[in-house]
C-alpha cells in the first residue's frame, strides 16, 4: 500500500484490518518481517479532526540548515561510536496533529511536516538495560514509550528513569494480546486496565495507544474501546528497526519527513547476542545516513484542550 493510502487511514475505516505481518511489530528482534496494519478510509468518509492529511510523496524539508552539534555533544556521540544526528528543529507552534477530547480517535503512522525529522517509538518493555538509560542521557535522543503492563510491572522504576529524561509513556495493552482475536470486552480491558496502571505509576494518563502488531487498529470495536479508556489516538509506524537493518513500508526504502519508526525494548536473548544499546545505535546510524534528525513525537501533537 502506498504512502498516500496509509496517511488517509482513520478511525472511520471499516472492515477488518489487514495484518501485514503477524508476529512482527512487537514480536521480537529478528531481522525478518515488520509491518503495521492499516486500511484506507473508504471513498466518501470524513477523517476525524486531527488526522494527518494525505501527503503527495515526500514533504519538502525546511529550508533552514540546523546548527552543527556542539563539541560536548559530539564527544557524547563518539563515546557510543556514533556520528551525531542533526539537531531537531524547535517544536512547531502550530501542532500538525490536533486531537479531540471526544469522538472517534484518529489512526496514523506519520505526521505531516516539512521538518526533516522522524520520531522514534519503543514498544513493550521486556529489556531493562541500565546502559540504555545512560545512552539516552548522553545522546538526548527523544523516544516515545508504548509499554505493556504485564511486561513492565516487575520494574516500573526503570521506565521512570527514562521518563525523567522527558520521554512520554503510552499504552500498549495489558498482556500484548492480538486484539482482533479477542472479544470486545477483552479488548476494552486490555486498554483500560493498562491505562489505569500506567497512569498510577507514571502520573499522567497515556495520550496514545498502539495495538500489538498493529492488529485491529482500524476496527470500530477497538476504536470504541480506546475512546472509552482514555487515549486519544492510535499510533502505527512506517519503519521498524530489527537487529541491524531498518525495514521500510515504502518501496524505495527511504525515510520521509514525519515518519514514525518502531523499535523494541529487547536484549541479547532476542537480538542474537546484540545489546539494546547496539541495536539502538544501529538504528540511529540508519537515520543519520539519510540526514534526518529525531524529534519528540509529542511536540508535534496538540492534546485535547481542557
């Protein structure tokens, strides 16, 4: 499916979502298979307010050239054997994604922007490597965390350390169920129970939700559950990082401004002996090679007023 179709995906899409790669998206750290589920909104439907608008190919990058990294920043990147990314531009005053307090929630896998940035999201929470906290402290790369309650509950504190760096916590269900395979009641409990636990632990209700594997993202039943439980958008992805390589949905295998990139909290057991920091470093290298900065996803999203 092309980028034009994906960016028109909304909560008004009907029918079953297409699961492009069962067991990818959140299933492990192997090099094979990673994709999200999506449907194109049928002709004549109206996208909810705040849904990113269709893109005609790649957006035009901002004309301004970002400043070079400071010497101290360059030294921090060298510590991890990495070349610094370009600094992200200031957060836009007019947020391109505007979420509503009520009604169907939008489903999106990229943000419409001319800034040459991508957004890094990390799922689940199985690996709790203290070196990764050190890495993000040094590099100051923003990430958005989609946490699964039963995977993180043995050490909520680990993710509080990442949250203290300015990274936001979002909802990724209670136990990583494949949501299209369970009852509506189970879907609701997967979202609501995780929402309650994550709110209690991290002090802020998760604004965003990601279904495991991207499954069921565009179904009316899941959209209803998300509305009732509190998150105000369903977030998918354009690229996923495996062990060494980025997997792309675009045929030309290139990043686009505003793409959402998926990674996982994974360690040597799932990464064929590689550590979380090694995998994350390889992902940053792939982003750097294409000249992109990493921006904070939440800086481009306007939460509901009030």
